């Protein structure tokens, strides 16, 4: 799996079963990041006792079952003793071997040098931006970018520095310390947090914590590893609540997150849309960008960079950004930009879109853009993420915690943020004032319209029943809704494990038309916008070739899009054209969800996929 959870206590007595449950629950909170395998390492805190490493293919429950069957069976007589534990990702065993190999040279260098050198070897082998953890008797070492949480008997408040909180010294007070690569795993234990940056090493011993900085630049130029510098770090408070990471009344996280979209869209816009006041103004305020707006407006071009769903969200917003800003917008898939070393200039504004803010390919593209001097803007859903920290400025989408691997509410909130970005860049020029005000009015009304379209839930479930045995699905979109076609097809592909393809309707005659027959289901998105008449023509041509059509249209347009009444029609509420993708994707999200459940697949943890893609 792509995550780490660790627990270490000092002068605190806990039963083995209690600590195992803490570990297992922590791993469960991280399982959405990857679930092909998991492992647990148990340090007995006694040089004369055997330490245990247990690993298991499959999901966390497979590991839990194996641990209780094997470890507790043979070590039952240790059950009442307090003990130190840490959960490890399976691949970390490689790091253990490296550490102990270099430890044979202990007389020459201190332990931390061995640790850092081993991590450097791993990076040279291509294992970059992975989380690493290693145990020493009664100690814990970690490197990478986990997040360290502290609880119990500490009085430090948010904003105090690392040294002011007296973290490095134990003072003999009982402490429970946690380390995690994701805030979800620790929110039920504590809200006090220290964020660890890339290239930093954490050492926890006897209730005390030390952070060291690894001089990566010096090492890359062939220099020797010097003595690492100690680091001071301010404490912060997590705003995440346990309720946000529970399913509540819903059966699955994906279902919950689809139905949360009226609230998530509202939260995304809260405090950022201004309408009314003494001058009856309608405007947008994005505090994270206010100091850079002039620079963005002078850009030669705006480059949107993302992967998967985030790329699709940027594509949905491209047209309105170009229209209101007058600046050319180009689209880049992060991995492709890095692979071909595409041109990025100092006069460019590069916008990096990522739900997690930790996507490996997007981070590499960010490094590349920074090296080339571009202004870098981040759009993420995670405060304190790598993209949020390393970009010059940015906007948090504030969609709330998203657990389901297939992104839903983050997608719609990303589109809303980029629509507001277009409004902010465009300024208050008289030439587009009416257009701007119409969009702002549409944004204010958007949560109500999303709530309305969610009423199609049962209708989409019925449609899913008709498509359950199908092997393929095509989705045709155009203009603003080309992105909707791509994202709708991606959702079906991700979770229902059904081949699906989003197609630009203007390209229909350049190949895809050959696939059309009376058996292949085809979704055509034909809501009211400047491309409506062209989509009507596409529908007619598909019908003439006996296409099996499912048409999404604006309420009241059913007769205009169903030739001879032969098409199945999905009617959705009308909003401003640039916001229509937010509405139109919801029925396709519901379709993907119901298809997956009816087919008996795991909708929250689709095969071979993980929420946070932290490796290349």
C-alpha cells in the first residue's frame, strides 16, 4: 500500500490488543491510498526479545486475520504488556536491509548518516518520493514526507515552534506519538500536527522528537554527507473531523461523496463570491492569488497541468479561462510534459491541479516548471500538501475529505474553483461585465441545481440495470462537455471495470463512427450551449446508423434530441454553459456507481488503482 502509520509510546502502558487495533485502524484509514499488500513490524523494546515483521498480500483485513491467527496464537503471553509498534508498507523491508548493511561501518559515521545514505541509494534506484521508515530498538526513524502527530500530556498550542513545544526532550512525561502519511489515520487520536518536508529525517526516542534536514543538493553534486542540521517547525491544528471520514448513512464512500456535492460546492465558494453590498457589486475574491493576479494577467500563456480527473476538470474550465482572460490556455498531462521536456517559459503561468496535492507526476512537472522560472499556481484539496507548499500561490478547493478512489466531489469543486479563477483573472472590464455577472449568479445557484440533478439517482440505477451486461460504452461530448465525456467514461472505466471511451463529437467521422451499431450503447451529451445544434446533427447521424442512444439534454429538450422517440433521454437542469459540466457529470457518476454495485465490484477500492498516486 502507499501509506505508513506508526505508533510509539513512552511511559504509557497499553495492552497488545489495544495497540494492534490502533495500528489496524490507522492502516484502514490509509487503505484508500493502495490495497495490494500491507505489513506490520513489531518492536519488542527489548534487545533480548525477537522483533517481528509480518506481511500479507491483499487488503488490510487479510493482514488483520493473519496477525490474529498467527502472532497472537504464539505470543499470547505478552498480551498484557505495554509495547511499541509501527505499521510499515511492504516495500520498506528493502530499506531495513540497506540500513543494517551500512550499520557495519558504525565506527566511522553516526547512525543518521547511514540512514540518509541508504535513502539516497534508494532514490538513485528510482524510488523517489516514497515514504520510508526504519526502527531501532526503542526508537523510530522516518524520512520522506509523512506527517507526525503528537498527543497526550502535551500543552503546546498551534503556532508554537518545535523547540517551544519542548518536543526534543521527554521530561519524563507519558507520551503517545503517531506518524502517518495521511491525516485521515490520526484525526481520531489527535489534532496537533507537525508536517515533515521532503528530505527531512525524524528521530523519535524516549518521548522526544528531533528533525534533521538532509542536504540533498550537496549530495547530488558529489559532496560528502555532512552533519545534518536540526530543524524547528511550528505546530498546527487539523481542521478535519472524524465524521468527515466516516460513511454515515451511506453504503459506500463514493455514494456519500456524490451526494455531498451540493455542500462541497457551497464550501468551495464560501467567502469567495461577493454579490450585493452598497454598490451591488458581483465579484470574486481568491485570497491565495491576490498578490499574483497582475503577474498572471501579463502571462504569455496559461498552462494547465494535471493527471486523470484533475486534467479533465482543467479541460472543462479551459474555454472560460481563455474567454475571460484573453490569454491562450494550453493543456498538459503531467507525465507527458516531463517525458518530452515540453517548453515552459518565464512568461508562463503554470497551474497544477491535483486533489491530493501529492501526485508524483504532477510534482515532477512542478519541479520542472519551477526550474524554468514559470509562475506556479496550485489548485488542491489538501492543505499542507507538497503542491500547496511548493507553488508560488494557489487555491484550496475545500471540497472536504474524499476517500473513494474515484474522485467525484473534488472534480466538481475543481471546476468551480477554475471558473472563479477565470473571473478573477478577467477583472472587471466593461466588455464582459454582463457575462461575468451571469456566471456569478449561476455559481450562487449551482448548489441548488446539483441537489436537483441528484434526484436522478433511481433513474440512473434503472439505466445501470440495462447496461449491466454490456462490455463497452462510448460517450460523445463537445465544447465544454468534451471534458464531461472524458470524465464520465473514466468513472465507468475506473470502478465498473467496463471499457468506456470519451470521444470529441467533432471527431466522430474520423474513426469512431465505424463502431456504431444497434448493440453498442452510446451516451451523447447535448445540453443547451453554442454546440447544441451540432450535437443534434451528431444524434441524427448516429440514429441513421441504428445507434443505441442515451442522450443527456436540458430539461424540456427531450423532443429535440430524441429522433422518432427512439433514444433514452436524461434531462438535467440548465445553468450557465461554463458551469454545465458540473451538472452533467453527476448522472454519469451515479451511473458508474450503480453499475459497479450491480456488478458486485468494490466501488471504493477499484482493482489495481489507488487514491494517491505517489509513485511514477
